C-alpha cells in the first residue's frame, strides 16, 4: 500500500497545481514561447520513484498544459535521462480532441535537450510511466553520470513567418489562384512531384517559424532557405512534415498547421547554408525519397514563356499548388528582371511569405529551374566547400539488368482490371519501371498503328502505374509513386512511341514491392482494390474501346530483381493457325480462324409468376475470336412459321443474351462483358440456323478464362439475368407457338471459336429431335467451311460425353459430401457421438464410391486427348458408370446392415420385403440412380400409409407410417442419393456417342446399340426422374 499511495499522491500533486499555472501564464518575452518548470527527479519537486507496483498501469506523474491561444503545443525537454523501460507520453488532454497523435519517448530513444513533436491542440497532458524494478532484483541501464529524470522548461504554441529582407516583395497579386494540392490530382506528374514538398516547423531562440522545403536527390537531402535554417542548432530543432494537405479539393487547409500530414523527422544534419543565395541543404536521418519521391535540378536555365507551377506551404497552411494566374497558365515572363538581384527569372504565380525556398517546377521537364524568382541564379559555385558530401547526381546510364514481363488488361462493361507485378530487389538501388503499350501514332492529322511489342495483336492501352512497398508479414501496401504519362526524354529505350506509356525511375531499398498496372487515370485506392471504373483507354486498333489491351513492362536495375508476372497475358498471335486480319488499319493483327462450333439446346419456360433464364457456362483455354448465334425465332416475317432447329414443334422465343466473365455462381453486374438482342447486321451474315433478325448474335475476342452465357427472352434486364428469372410481362410476348403465347420456347445456341471450348449444358431442353425436319429452312449448315458430316457430329457428341462425365463426377462428389453431413446429423439426433456412428460405419464405402466416381474424370481426360472418337472410349465410359452405380448400391446395402445391427425397425413394408426376399437393388433401380417411375406418388403419400410428417426429421423420406420406413440410415441414404444424384444423363450420352461413331456398324454392334437405346428410353422417359437432365451439345 505504501507504493500505491505514493503513486496516487504524485499524480494528484502533479496534476492539480499546474492547472492554474498553465492557464494563467500565457505571456512571454518571445512570441509563441511560454516558460515553465516541472519535471521528475534531477532536483525537481517530484523525486524519481525508487520502485513501483507493476500491476498499476497508471502514470506515476502527470502534468496538464492548457493555452487557448495555441496553434500547437511542443514541449522543450532538458536533462532528459531515463532508464530504458521508463518513458514519457504526450497526448491531447481531451479524449474527444481531433488531435489523436500520441507521442512516446523512451529512455533509450531520447536524451538531453530536445523539442517534442508538435501536437495541434490547445491542451496536452504530459505523463510519466516507469517500469523500474525493485533494486534487489536489478536495475535498468541508465547514464549514472547524470541525474535520473527529466525537466520541462518551456513550450512553444505559435509559429510565425520566416522572412528575409525582401519578403515584403512576395505577395498574392489579385485573386489568389493557388489551390489545394488535391485540386490538381488529375495533373498526375505535377501532383506526384509535389509529394516531395514538406512543411517545416523550426524552433529558434526568437520563436518558432514555418517554412517550405523539399526532397532533392535520392539520398534523403532536403533543401530550404538560409533564412529558415542557417545553423546546426536550427537544423537540430526542425520538424519535417510530409503530405500535409487536404483529402479533397473542397477541403479548406488555409490556416497555420492546417490539414496535418505525417511528421517524419524532428531533426536534421546541416550540410551547407549560403546566406547570399539564401539556401540551406540538410540531410535527414531517414531517407524518404523512396516513399515520397524526390526532385532534381535542371542543367539548363529557365526558358521564356515556359509553363511552370509551384507546390508550397504558404503561411504554414496545408499544401497548395499554384499553376494558374488570373488570366491563364503560370509562365516565365522574364529572364532579366531586377529587384532583389540582377538577371532574375520573373513569373506571375501566387505565393506568400513563409513559402520559403519556392519550388518552381517546369511543366515540361518536371525538374527544378535553377534560376528561382527573387533569388539570384546560382551560376557560380558557393565560396566555401560544404562540410560533408552533397547529394550525388542521379544515374544517367541505363541499368544493366533487365526483366521483361507481358500482361493484358481486361475490361467488362463496367470495370477495368488492374494487374499486379510483384518483385523483390536484393539490394538498395535505382529501379526503372517502363511500360510499352501504345500502338497509335498521330502526326499531320493522321494516325497510324505500329505493333510495338511484336505480338501480332492490336490491343493496347493508355497506361497508368502505381508503385507500392509490401509488408511481407501482413500484406499491407504502402504507396510510393504513381505515373500516368512519361516525361520528355525518358521511357523510350524499350521501343515506346508515345508519352502515354508510363514510366518511373525511383531509388528503392532492398525489399518487396508491387507495381499496379492499368489504364490511364488509375488512383492508388483503385490499385489497392485491383479494379477501376470502365476505362475508355483500353483500345484495339482504330475501333475504340476494347475488352482487352496488352502491355510489356521492363524492369531495369543494377541490383538483382526477381519478378512474378500477373499471368494475364493472352499471348502472341503471330503463330495463329489460318489467321484472319479483321482490322484494315492494323494489318499486323492476327486472329486464328474459327474451327469449332458447338450447339447447345435449351428451353425457356413460362410459369405463372416468371419466365426462366438459362445459364451456359464455358471455359476458353486460350485467346480466341468467339461468336454466338442464338437460333430460335420461328418466323422470318415473310414466309410464315418454320421449324428452325428440327424439333418438330413450334416453340420459340425472341431471345436476349448476356455474356459475363466468371463462373455462373459468381455473376455480378461488374462481370458483364457484352449483351445482344436484335441482330442489326443480320442480312450481312451467313447463318447456321437462324432465320430472323430477332435472334441475337455476338462476336468478340475473348482472353482465356471462365465465362457464362445467359439466355432469356425479351424483355430481359441485367438484374433479371443475374437473378436467373424474368418477372416482366410474364403473361405476354414470347415464348410463343405459331404467334400465340405458349408455355415454352426452344433455342439452339451455337458457340464458335478457334479452339475447343469446355461447355456445360443448361439441362433445360424439354423438346426432342424429329427424324425428318419438316419445313426446316434450307440454309446450308456449315462449321467453319466444312459440312456437318458424320465425323464432325461424332466429335461433338464425344465432347458432350466428356462434359457429361466431368459433370457426373462433380455431382457424385457433391452428393457424397451432403450424405456425410446428413449422417452426422443422424448420429447427433440419435446420440451417437463417439462410438457406433453411422458416419464411421459407412466411411470406407463412401470413400470407395467417391474414388470410383472420380475415375470418370480420368475417362473424360482420355476422351479429351484422343486423336479421334473411338468405341473404346464409349466402353470405358459405360464401365465406369456401371462401377459408380454399383458403389452407390453398396452404400445402401451397408446402410441396411447398420440398421439391422442396431435393431432398427423397417416397418411392415420392410418386414414383408425381407421375408419374401425381394431384390432391393432391383427395386432401387426403378426409382434410384437411373430414374423413378412413381416418385411423385411416393412423395404425395401421407398419414398411416406414408409419411406422417414429411419434415419430422429434416429428411423427406425418413419418417413414419405403418407401411413406410422408420427413421433409418437406409432410408436416409436412399433419399439422399435419389434426390441429388442421377446417372441417366450420362447413360443417355454414352448411347448417343456410341451411335455417332459409324453409319456402317456391324450387325452385332447395331444390336448392342439398339439394346442400350431401349434401356435409355425406359430410364429417361418423361415419367422418370432425370428426363430434364443434360442433353448433348452439337454443332
């Protein structure tokens, strides 16, 4: 208790008395300086504590400073000498104060005489914490030659202009045309250069002063005025604050210390100061040039009428940029003006006092003019040598090591992608990041196109890049630099023909970095999100906005650089097979000829409240030209109604399609690439089946990836396409039959590409093909110039077989996962948590079933790699299907054995079956994996003869009834398999694929096919489960 009482007493003593003293003593001999005298130890009224109670987190001393006139509060410490783990904390006294910075000084971080970081508030609290241990245990390291503790002898609360003798000649002329820095973010180069400009707060014996300075060179030097910093004492007591600017153009930062930034240093080393030329060069203890960039001096002098701009902190305000005058752009108006000195550069841009060492930048070179207005041009060297080395000149020779990376930026209808190029640099060095993309060259009023990167593709972009450092532990990204257009004289070494190609040359520390690449106008926030709004700067030849644009990044450095490409590049098209050249202005552009066409059948159905929408997912393996013809509308408006697709039924729709990038499960408006309704160029095209302009048509180049084609009927909104149902005009319009509203309409979507697409059918088709296509239009049906002969038909059916095998394998895996979950719930319901669980009893059989089903993928791969379709693939598919069916039946048998082992009653019906000995597998085949004849009847039975309560246990067929089954594992397994898995689509496709192989099969082969066909018709008749399963896709 003695130690705790001492801490509380010290706290009370330290906080109560100073209040009155700090509130009243606000006058001093120098402006903005207030004398004080408090502290701990070293002769202060409060002795240094000998030991503390480690369980109490409260400070052992606290002192509040309040001054209603303060712009800020910066405390002056003297005799600061604390043990390593003891520390002082400074923060705003009011918990609701906008100033949230908390400053901490540990004993091993500061010592002696220094000023604290300025806190922008009128009241602060100084708190002292100690973790000093009991002397019997051990003491913390401390300078034993000095007394232990600290003293505060004053604080600063106001800053004033740092003026020289000619500052009265510097003023705003007319209306102040300088603006908040954020107003010029669209002037990317100027704004990025302004990041190197800092607000300085300098504490001198005569008061505190605001100045402007900026990073010069790549080694962490800062240049400002001699009348700001002229001695090492000034440099040692200067605070350097970067990015002190408003977040938006509308933010008002027009006050001293307005719009606080990041205070990155509180002292510097003076390199050289020259009173005649009024400049001072200092070096920070931390090199910030890699974070904020840096500026360089230009060799040649200013040029008359040259456009200039001035980033500045006028009067200590938040950062402004002066770029315009009352009548136009800021320019150099004279090279021979007198006044402060002879042969001065004159300009008309608004600056104020305290805008010390104005940064006058050329808009052309983005370098600093060596002849600054109101200061004598530095045409002669300083009379004395600098005490330490000045910044070295920036490297002029291109670094030796180069890494080249290709990528493609892609756009949807609403967003443009952002590529990430991650790279590591193994040692400190300058790194050059150079983009090559623009292929348009305009001169003399005409534009020509050049294949700058030699990839035989005319997709390009007007680029932007953003460079970030990456924390490898957290993945956090910290912005370093952004560039849109390259400056004159740089960025052309890679073959660039346009300034629109982005370029950066920055000094970097060894570490991990990320370069974001996208279209012009990219912001750092968009780069972090990895997408930007749809850009009009992603182009192809002279055709305007494109869905893709290629670029090449060259990383050059003297250090070793390892980079990871974004894997977005569509690849060179120079070796495209039988290439087309679709763009007259870009004859170098090549696209492989279309070689495959796949027809996908589907049916759009009208219900009472909505009209259905179909999804057709497909995967593009490599860059291709893609076309889609939707053949459905049954009239050409001239000759009447026709059976367009040979379905022997008048059932059609006025189609609408949407094309999305991505899988069907993740569609959003941001994924939309294209859409189609009426085909405005219908009469110009050669069609497969379509006879009406109402059938939509798409043609576009697609990079590799997953896509989803959405098919519906007019009107189909984007929202309804994503929702997968149309709720507009449900009772009217199409689907139609011979001009009258009907319940369904069929379509054939014909997808063509230069390479094989992996397509998944929507499984919605409810029609049938007729043997003779009555009234089918006599349009030639061709695939890429070849007739739809027997061989091509077979290839399409085997493609469908491959897809069906993969889909069935996926369905089996999903079903078994669901079964596993259902068994866990069954065990929980019956209190089987550790032993004798149904889940563990069936585990090995479920694993075997999963392995057997996964063999379908192996057969699918075999079909994919086969040179041509063959009967061996058909037999392999049939064998693996039969093995899967057997594995699923074993699950039911194992489940029945588990029930018997646990004495589960199977009801009267089950008992009779057991006595009579009916083959349960045979019965299950009537209503299981290959279809069910009485599924609807079974599900509708209730009461004593069926299910007393369908949802009693959360499973449709698990409960009740004298003749029904009890809550058994067998019934659970049967219902789960029946409701979630079917082999009938695969069985049907196996038969169809076998029949497509040869028109001259042997008698035996035809007999086998006939038998299988009969079986399939029985299994998949309209009254059986699985009738609406997947149908084959064909050209």
